[in-house]
C-alpha cells in the first residue's frame, strides 16, 4: 500500500498538466469567436464570425449582442477606453464605436484583405494588418486609413510599441521573418531567426510585446514558442526558439498576465490547448481547459483574471483561487446596478431604476440606434441608494433607443423600444 501511494505521489508531482481553473461562460452564440478585449475586470468585448460582437459589463456574468452593422468575420478587437474601440476583420473591414458599442460605424480602408490585428497607440494613431502583407495606418482615429503595404503572399502582424518603435512579423510562412524599427518606420532592421529545419515549419501566428519589461513573445504551429528579449535601447539582446511543447497541435495566441509579480505568460491554441509559463517562456506547463475546440485569443488584463475565446461561441474565464471567501468576485455586488426599463416597449414614458452602492459620480444618457445622444438624465454625484428616473419620449419618433448608465469605469446599457 505504501508503494502505491508513493507511485501515485510521483505521478502527481511529475505531471505537467495543471487542473483546470478555466470555466466556460454562457456567450449566447454558437458563432466562432476570434478576438476578445477587456478594458478592466468588468467591461469586455468579443468578436467573431458573421459580424458577431458581444459585450459584458459584469465580468462575463452576462454577454449581450451588439449590432456591428456588418456580417463578415471579425478577427480582432481593441478598445482605448470604456467608450472608444475598433474591430477589424475580413474584406478590409474596420468598425468603430465611441459609445461602448451601442452603435458601430464602418470605416473605409480601401483594401479587401482579411485584417487580423488592430491596435492604437493614441486615440488618433492606429494600425491594422493582415493577409497579403496588408498594413494600414491612421492618424485621425480611423476617419481615413492609409495603405502602407498590400502586396505579397504572407500574412503579417504590424505592431507598434509607441510612435517610434515597432515591429513587423510575418506569419503562416515556412520562413518566419521579423523587422524592427526605432524611428517610426523610416528604417527597418531584420531580426533573423536561428536556422530552421525545412520539415519543422513554425509559421508564427501571434506576437505579444510588453514595453515595460522589454520582452517579445511569439507562438506558432507545432507548439513552438519564441521569446525575444529587448534592451531598453531597443537593441536585440537575445532570441531563442524553445523546444516543442506539442508536435501535433498549434498555438494561436500569446499574452502577458498584467500586474503579475513575475513575467507570467499564457498561450492558447488548437483543441482547447492552454499553456502557461512563469519564466519568460523558457518552460511551459499545460493547463486543462475542459474543452476540445480551437481557441484563438487570450486576454489577461489583470493579475489572476483572464479570458479566452474560440470555436462554437466558447468563452472561458480564468480565476486563480485565493483564500478569501468572496462569492462575488471583484465585488460585482458592489458595482452600480441598472434594471430593465419598465414598461418596455413604452409610450410615451418609462421608468429607469438603478442602484448606487456607495457615493459616486453617475451619468445616465439616452441614445438613439445610430449612437446619437438624445438626452442626459443624470450627470452628478449620487449618494448610496436606489433611484428611479422617468424618461419621456413624447417628442421622439417610434424606434429603438438605449439608456446608458456610467459610473467610473463601469458602464452598462439597456435597450428600450418606443412604440406610438
């Protein structure tokens, strides 16, 4: 019997698979999800096939569909703050919101390639990239996009750290290539990879830079993970291709766990594969996800809290266990709450009820379906308590409207239908 327990203990200690701390959330869709972005622990957006856009304002307890106005595959989402965001996708599509996704407007890019990455380094300066070596740049928040490159066969990720420092990574190719610039793209320096066996195709798919700690990480097919260390002067210090972590499965995305004391990395890929590293990517551990569909993106906006998305509407949420007994993570019950307007549909008035858990500045606005502000109902500090506001739509035409409640970083919207 002692021998049995000794063998069991050795098996447990030698295992590279960690029991799952990832839990599936109800997304309300079966569409394949490709991108996810959280601006804080509560507010996040996911996007995917057939123009699907989902939003949560309570950390994923509830996901609500937003009207993206498009029907193409959407690959990547980026939000500058809780109101302003962009999503990129197939056929050169870029959509933009300035009200948290209540309304989305399509921006003209003048390209038709699949865009799989979008990023802004200021509210005005942004970049998008994708297939056919397409690279786009905007200096006016996307009102106009300039084509930097749109000819070639490779797919690229065009990523900028700031207005001067950036990188281009070719992906899904037998011979991966990366260039680095420190002068805003006037000159580019190639970063050569170590010799690669012709039968050992890497095809790097994603890049995740972190400007504070000056590291880059890439992931690709055959479970390869590359990490590049960058000096403060932005000169290449070293780059290594680590050993295979899986011979048959591919990795699709890598990201850094923000606010972690160590450099903790997460990568996701095919068949629900999730791996994690706490030593800058030199060694990896497999984490049980509990699913078997492909995962395409992972986001860790804060320590011990992350999300991943994939096929069939899969949204996974990671919660690191703590010794604190808190049945409501992140104080969900302590955030401002809003109920569905009643009656709804209404004519001409409806009641909007909300609750403020502690004194805070509250904004309550009404928007039409095009995202235009119709009326501001509340714009002041409110003490703790429950409130009821009556909205009168007498002077408005029949249609769909939204009431948006905001307090600090918390924002939530409810749909209202005026029928006359």
